[in-house]
C-alpha cells in the first residue's frame, strides 16, 4: 500500500519533472559523479541534437565531442566542491549532422544537495546566444569597415561662389592642398595650390560647369603641389553647380578625395602589364622557335607535366599517329595507342620515374596511322630547376627495323643452334667410343688426342647451349624449374666441381648459412659456373678466386672476386649486354661469344633478383648477384 507521504512525494516529483520538461529554457538533470542524465527537456535535447534515448546514459558518452573543451572538468569540480558555476557567452563546438558546429551559451551548473549537504546531482540550465553573438560580430565588422572606408577615402568638402570668388573648405580639403594650420585661406591660395601643368584644365572644366548653357558635370582629376609642405598629390574633385533666378551660377559645392595611391597603382599597373606583355611576346617567340625546331627532328618529341600529363607533342608524333594534338595531349597521353600487352609495364615504369625522379626508358609497340604497331624506344628526362622537377622531356625513337632484324637473328640462331646440336652430340658420342676403343687397343697417345677432341666438342656444346638460351630469353621461352633447396650447399658443390677444372687457381670459399630458397637450382648453378669460369679466364696471372655468400636485407647475396685485368669504369655497365666482350691488348687471348654474363643477368632478373659488378682496371673485378630470400 502507498501511504500519503509516498504519494505526496511522487506527486511532487512528477510536478517537478513536468515543470522541467515543459520549460522553454534548456534544462538537464545529471545524477552522481558519472553524470547520468535523469531529466533532459526538449529545449536542451535540441541544443544537443539528440533524442529521448539519452535518459539514463552518461553525459560524457552522449556528448564525447566536449572532451578537451573543459566542460567535463567544470562539471566534476561543481560536483566535488558543491560550488555553482556560471558562464556567459561560452564558446562550444557540438557535433550536428556529422559536422562540428560552433555555439555560444549562457549556462549554469548548480549542485543539488541532500539534507546533510552532500552533492547528489547537478542541474544544468542554458541559453543559446549564438545568433546574438554573430549579429554583434557582424555589426562590429560593418562599423569597422565603414570607418576604414571613410578614413581611406580622405574626403574633404568645399563650397565656391564664382560671383565673389569666395571659397569655404574644411580642414581635410585644406590638408590635401598642403596647408598644415588653421588660418583664413583665400581663393588665391587655392589657385596657387594647383599644379601649373593642370591649371588650364581645371579652369576650363570649372567654366563649363558654371556656364548656364553647358552646365557640365564637375568631376575632374588634377594635381596639387602642397603650398606649405611641398607634397605632390593627385586629387579628384566632384561637385554640382547651383544657379539663381537670373541663371547665374552662385555656388559650386562638392568633395575632394586623395587619389594619389590609385594613380600610382594605375601607372604601376600599366608598367606591369606592359612588362608582362613584352615577356609573353618573348615567350611566344621562343615557343614558336621551339616548335619550329622540334618539328624538324627525326624522332617523336614530347613534354609532360610533373604529374605525367602530356602537354606537347611535335609534328613528327602527329604524323606517325595520324591524330590531332588534342587527341594525344592529356592524362592518358600515348597509353591508349600502346599495344595492350605493353601498356601495364609501360605505365608502371613511367609512374615509378615520376615518383622517384629517375630517367624513364622502356620499349613498347605504338600504333601508327595505318593501324600497324611499331616498336619504339621511349626515353624521358626530368628538367630540374632550383632542386625541383618542373617538366619532363621525352622522345620516342622508331626501333621497329632493329627489332625485326633482332627477331630474324634470334630465329636464325635458334634454328642454327638446334640443327648443330644433333650432329655435335653425335660427334661427341663417336669420339667417346673411338677413345674407348683406342685405349682398349693400347693406343694411349691416340686415345689422348681423341680425349682432347672431346674437350673441344664440350666447348662447342656450351657455345651452342648459350646461343639457345639467348634465343629463349629474347622470345620469352626460357623455362625455370623452381624447387626448395639449400642455397649454400648448391654453391659449395658447384665451386668444388669447378675446382677440378683448374689446377692454377685456388677457389676460396667464404660461405655463410643462407638457408633454403625457392628457385631453379640448375639455373643458379649455371650463373655461378659462368662467374667463376670468367674469373679464371680473366685473371691469368693470379692464383686465387674468392667466392662468398651472405644474408643482407632479406636477400641472399653471392659475390665472385678475381684479381685479374679488371674492367674500365666506362665499360662496366656494358658487360651484361649481348655479345659484348671486354676489349684490350690481350683480347685475342680470351675466347668466347660474350653471352655468358648476358644470360646470367637475365636468369637472375627472371628470378626476381639483380646482378652488378665492381671493378678497377688492372686490379680485378667482383661480380655479385642477389636473390630474395623466400619463406616457406
């Protein structure tokens, strides 16, 4: 049963809650130090931009954007100290519709205490004064702008009677004519204050303004010389003429404004415009000369912005593509005319150059005006000014004929190598049988001669193998059989096998543990064999070769160091080209086709690695390659 006291308490609580909820003043009631919202009327919910579901939730959770705006700290201090906090025109940022908006509030945090004086809650009242503050700010800005405009205008007022030549003008007007003190100023002072070259102009305009027939508007610009301060000023005088019953002008009244800065700026602007026009004319002449020269160049020439967007192509380019410049210039540039198979790689390398600032070079097929794809060697260099790239200059060189010749050569080498392989294999087999027969018959010398012939057949077999590998590389048909294997063990076995082929050189192994890698074991062995045999070949007057392996930056690195003839610095980058051999006085003593390093570098590239050389002419070379250390 509910007694009368409880009923009265509940009725009082309901009345209190109703008064809060229906109040037009924003009110919120928060309970406990956690500030749990017990009551929040419609007015305060509108300020928060929230609904009725905030009841029984933490004030901090409902308005997390107030973190860092001191409100949470103020609330806590009110709860702990029991002291009311009042604020006027307090600035807050509240999130509305996903955006932080600025508001101004007059608000109060008042502690609620029990009979023993302990704080059990805080009641919050607030008034949104944002609109009032904004209006006040706008009025202040408007007033400031008005005062600034009046001050900047430097307006003076004057009144002239042409009948008795009397002139009345205010202090500002007198200052513009160079008078620094307050004294009676006569009409003659005004005349003396006009710049001599402008006197007749002012006189003529004044007479036309007071002429009863002409009555021309009085609006003139002239110079004053500064009677006392000798300061030259440009002024603008505007006024109206007034006539009496006899049509005689008895008064001209108006204003005077200082326009010295305006005239100076205008003159300066004229000079600037003239200078810009001259510069533009010179620049246009240079552009015309540039276009004239580039149109005679035998290659396609183009320029691009720093973002890669083409902004110029020469006539040779337009003639090749059979397009207008507007169809090429832009973000896509050549991309839509490049063979589909070449587009992705071309764009990737171009993007990498734009980001790194390194020169661009790539070979791709470009569609000509007849719809045929022609091979182009595309190169581009960045133009740098004050340490910044401001332009890219590029060329496309037609290499289609060279590509066709290269393809024919590769086809010939492939066919020739394949056709030679069978008879050479037969010769090797016959030589081995013949050697065995002679040895069995006791013809040791003859058997040794056959053995030497077998050695030469092996060399020929290796050369044919190199030619076949080159043709496979160029045609993209070089196959790889990748497996997991112990990298150090393969290097060790390969070097030990090669040690048996030389008695003069000591192959020194410095092999670090590298673990398992996923690659083609035979191809890696082929690369190491090539590097070691080259080191032996090109160091005829030394007796050691050093082979080492190491782990570096999640890669396995192999280096082969010799102490032979070395490579000239300007030739070091070319040793990985097809058919290139190091030249010198003893070139004839180093046989070979110059394919081994090219094949080796291509194998390493296709395995995801890289190859390089460090060399000093006369002191030896160190050839290295690295491969990514794949994880199982």
